[in-house]
C-alpha cells in the first residue's frame, strides 16, 4: 500500500430494517441499493481492496450511510464500528463518517462514536420547517436538528447537514429559509437532495392522489443554484448535490428532480444567471469574452453550449476563457467592440 493520491470514501450502506418511522420519501432498499445486512466481512473486504491502492490516508474515510446509523440496534451499531475501527487505529483512514437522524443523537451515543474513531457526523435535517417535517412524517422537529448539531460540535466532531428540496408542502421560500437556518448552525459540510418520488413511498401515493406536485428538474436546478451560492458565501462546502446515480434509484423512480449530472447543471445555471444579470443591467450587446476560473469553463459554456446559445438570444456573442484571477461562481465580462 502506498500513501499519497486522492481522497477516497469507502461508502457502506446500512439499511434500517424495521425502522419505526414512515418518512414520505423513503424506500430504504431503493435508496441504498443494498437489501442485505452489512457484515464485518463486507467491511473488511471493502477496506482491504482500498488499502492496496494509492490514496490520501490523511483525508480518506470509512463512511456508514443510510440515514439512521445511530438509530439502528445498539449492538449491531457497535459491531459495525468495531469492524471498521482497526483500519482507523492502523492509520489507513482518518476516521469514520456516519449519517443519522437528528433525534438519534445524545451524549451517550456521541461518546460511543468517539471511542470507535468516528470523526464526522451528518444529520438528515431535510427541512427546518416544522410544518414540512410533519407533513413528510419525519418524526422530529427543527429544534432536534439545532440541539443535535450543537452537541456534535461541542464534542469536536465535524458536522454535516443534509437538506431536501421539493418535499410535500415545501416551496422555494421555505427551502431558502431552511438553508439560512442550516447556515446559522455552522456545519462544515452540506448535502442537498432534491426530492425524487420512488415506488412504494407515501409521496408516490400522494402523487397518484393528485395531492402532491413534485419539483421539476428545471425548478430544482434554479433553486439549488441559489442554495449553492448561499452556502458558498457562508464558506460551507456542499459535498453533494442530487442523489447518486446507481443504487437502483433509476429503477424505482417515478417522478421528481433527478439527473446524473445535476450538480453540473445547477452550477451551469448559476453562471448563466450571473452573466445574464450583468448583460441585462448594463445593456451589453455584440461580441463579448467571459472570463471564469479555468476549472469552470465547461460550466460557463453549459451542456451542448446551452449558456452560449441563451446569451445569443439576449444579443451577446460570447466566447469563454479561463483566468486564475476570477473566483469560482464569478465571471468577468469584456466587450470586444
Ligand atoms: S428515512 Fe425515515 S423512514 Fe427511512 S429509514 Fe430513515 S428514518 Fe426510517
């Protein structure tokens, strides 16, 4: 095994069999893509494959995802942690990351997590509106998110918060307010998941009864672009935007905002909005060069040059160039004539 190389996360899914909650969007099997119980052997197999490769040990983690890690059977939770811990002790990974419910965090649980090398905890906040949380049968309130976040930070863990857009009863204004409240809790990372309606969920039933209108991909792109910018301005990393492809999401998918390149589409929209605002305000027409950070040229250009084509409709013939002087999510416009 060699050190160096890139950051990796060994993602292990822990489905919550027998979960007492009935969150409107949840179909654990479909989301996790794993129906069987995770074992010590599964963890060792995944870790052994990883440690043979070249990766950055100081920044890599073993991650237990699934959304309810600390709400599963206590003995089983400790068994999973004990199975992963030897790899942390030996320095193969910086720590363990897990995701859980806000009401499944207390001092005792945090002490157990600390003992086994957990360094980052993500909470499925989903919304900071009690009305939206209740309508989606989350079984916790916004104050549980605030309380758990405080405890996690106090104990020195890295805090991650996850939010959803387009839930039953949610709208853009409520989503922006959720993002503002999340920012106040000062998480190190955020994940944003536009809601997808999966087969065998309450949302699927509400949709068929005509009581729920899912967000379109277009609506979600426009909203999530704004949310991305809000978190960036607050120096909070958005480590995921949109559900992962694979994991059988495509199979159970009925409706909602899902695209394998969702983040890229949001970022691309964000650039278009930024540049088109300036063009409209300053009444810019004709040939222009748009400078963006070199890593962002394809996002400014857009898939199939869609941003360039839309700018042409506004009267601007744009070329895109890279400049290290321009920050991510910003652009500079130079008129050519
Ligand atoms: S999302 Fe809700 S219903 Fe699904 S496993 Fe987690 S707590 Fe249970």
